[in-house]
């Protein structure tokens, strides 16, 4: 059986709030840990959460409690014993993951399944990089940045929630960070517009991890407007606005899965270093 197909039981060792909207959970393996050779920067895993969670449930029983559709996350970091960190973007949703993280405690148990490597291999390029993400894609961007050689030129474009900051990003790699946040009406600058403020070299590789509709708008800007080389654009739709995970597979078969989002009023980008 392939290592990625194994279901492993993991235990919550620590929970740390990184800011207004991000919680980091350290998981320790209670069965076979992920092999060292498969612990790649920015790799992904799937976590199985209890369904219809009512009150705190410390132990997930796979034959009774778990949802049939797991949720995908990024390995934010690894410890030598196979423990790993996962950053959760907290929101007001009522799905299994949102319900679980709202009441998670040290000692809680879940099942996980190891995934694979990210679409971008940070060790395979010395080209300039432009990394684009909303809060759900920020963990993979952070993990990739930490694994890059210091000589690589990196620009990061982030969508940040109200009152939040890109606190989950590493601070010591000299990258330029473009940040957009929502106004009091709940609107924010689209990431495609934020990219118009970014210095994108012709040979730069652009990696995008965000909501599917916004991802499509970014890809259209890069290819149709900016004329960027398609072979240097790597995109990943992490979720779809208005849909839960169970509805995504059916939605992917509809022609509007990659529809561009509605235009938003212009906003200003904030540049930090």
C-alpha cells in the first residue's frame, strides 16, 4: 500500500493563536509517521473531522464519527519525530473543520491521510518568484518561502482579512510583500488588481493559491493582459465561494466553476518589506 493512502491517527499536542484569524495546531503521530523523504516543503495532507459535532469530542472514531469527505491542508512545518504543524484560517463557517477548530484542545485525536508535494518545487528554480494567496493559501506560500535559497527574488501578494496581518509568514527572507485588506463595507482589492502593483519579471514563475473564481481572474490577467508565459504560471483553486467541500466535485463539472468574480471598486495596495 502506498504511504499516501494510509490513514494515520494523530493527536493534538499544542494550539497557538497566530493572530485574529489564524490558529496553528501541532499534531503528533499515534501510528506510523510520514516517512522523512516525503516531508516536502508545502506538501499537503487530508484531515478527517467529526460530522455534526455537538460539544467537545476528544476522540474521533473513524467507523462512526468522521465525515466521508476529508478537508485538505498544508504541512506548515515538521519536527524530527514526525510531528507537524497545520495553520487553520478561522472563519464563521459551520463546516466540520470550522466547528472542530473552534473547540479543539490538546489531546484531541483525528485521522489524517498524507498527500503529496505542492505544484511548485522551490528547489527546482532560481528564477524570480511571485507568490499569490488568500488566507487559505498563505500556509503553502509561507512554507515555500522558508525553503527557498536566499538568492531567489520573491514577491508575495496576499489578501488579508480585516484586523489581520500576514503573521504566518516568515520574516527573515527579505521578500517584498504586497497586502490588500477589506474595507468597512467588506470589500477588498481583488488579487488580480494587486498583481498590477507587483514587479513581475518576464522570466518569473507565478504561483497562485486562492479561491477558484479569483484564481481564474488572476490567470486571465497574467496570460491575456500581462502576456506572461503560460508555462510559468501555476494556479490552484483551493475553494469555491458559496460551496462546501461536498459540493465542489459536482461544481467542477459546471461551466461556471472557473467563472471570473464580479468586478470590485478600485482599492489601494499597501506595500511592506
